[in-house]
C-alpha cells in the first residue's frame, strides 16, 4: 500500500473508560478513553491519522463519556457500537506518592460504591465482519491487542490488502488464536518476559518483521528482520526524564510513535526500512513516552492545554463526590 492521503489505522482490542484518581487530592476524578487499543488509536489520531476503533460498546453512560473523548481527538466512531453490544469496560487507575515521593499507580476493576466487578472486555464477534470488512481495503495499519476469530479475520483481510498488522498481546490467550495472530503479524510488541522465552515469533512461518520487548525504566530490546534474516536482540536505553508524574501509557506512546514514523504507507514500505531507520523510529516513540510521563493519565500530555483550567474538562471528567466515584456500574442500585 502506497498513499499520499492521510494514513488510516483500524484497531480492535481493549477500548475502555479510564477513571483516573489523582495523587493530588484537590484534583477531581477524571475520565478518559483508554485501554491499549483506545490509547494507541487516540494518539495516532492526535498525530494526524484517521483512526477507526472496532468495538461492541453499548450506549451506556461510560460509552458516552468514552465517545466524547475519542471525538475530541478526531477518532472515527463508525465501528465502536458494532455487532451485539455489551457494557463498556471500566478501569480505575489510582495514583499516589510513596513516602519517598515516588509516583506509583495501580489498577482496580471493582466498583468502589458497591464492590462488584466493573464491566470487563468482550471481544468482537463474527457479526461485525460484514460491516467492517470494506474498511480493511485501504488501511495502512491494523492494530490488535485482544484476540477473537473475528479480529483475526479482519486483520488477515487488512494484511492481504497491504496493511501492516501490529499485535500487542498483554499475555498468552487461547493458544490457537495466539499462534494464528503471531503468524500474520508484522510487528509484535509486548512486555511479558514469558512471551520472549516462548520464542517462535521470528520463525520462518511467521510474517513478523519487528519484535519489541519493553523493559520499563530500562528501555526496550528488539529484533528486526530484513530479507528473511533477523538481527540479534538489540538494546535501547530509555530516554532520560526527571519529570515523572505517571508512567501509565508509556508503552502506548512508544507504539504510536513507531507507527507514525514507519507505517504510514503500510507493509510494503515498512519492509524497505533499514536498521538505523527502525532505531530512529523506536527512539521517537520512546521520546513521546518520556514526555507523557510528566502528566497524569495514559495520554495526559494530550490535555496539557487544559490542565490549568479544570472547568474545561466538563464532559471529559466524572463527577467529584465525597469519598467515591460517580460511574456507570450495572450492579449499582439506581
């Protein structure tokens, strides 16, 4: 695929409403579109791409808030309510400072009001394929971080039409789906050491051209395949930063930066990039990740122009309540 038009990315996986509880007690709880897929596609839209997430969200309050935030950045909402819809996933991120003043965060998936589990991820199913399939014909990238047979069918169609397939697993899932995803994915990026130890990503029967393992504050390592021969593992140190408020979302910024530099013209153009070009693109992604660490939230840097005036966050934040969170929990009483 070679194009001079705006590059297009399709993606499916975790698209959730993030509720961010600040380490600063005077800040209200804020809600943002999140999840790996949601973050990567939102960042690419921020960087000038046409981004189309594929999900099965219903029209609950959480979905409305999520859609408002996506639309703010120009993300296309054509396929976020695809197929048989279900409750919108909700993730709570609690930020705090340690006694030494070091920022930390943790994720919770239980409603702080009633204690029940919040809605979780549900993958797309086959009933979305007919509606979404035509969109795969001119995509530069197909991104996925959660698997289903429908997701792989759409990714395979995009690959046949020249798209670069990017797979970012959070861990091993269904073995058959996982193996099939590895075989068709051109970029595989992960943080789980177990996936690296499993091997097979760069074997002859896979399409993988770039394998990236992120290592947190230590940076990342990668292997690059050109002309069927993969390199040895190459280490890249993290970009130094002293202004660390929240590291959440760093990997998503790294992914988006890499794609913004190397994937605008799809798979064929990606195969022409040499090692130095790949290193430059990874460094760009790492630089974006380091920059975003100065802000709370997985994409906090995108809101830098409104951080000083919280009144402008109306429609993007949750209500501030005394000791809880105003969210759309299906288990809570009306």
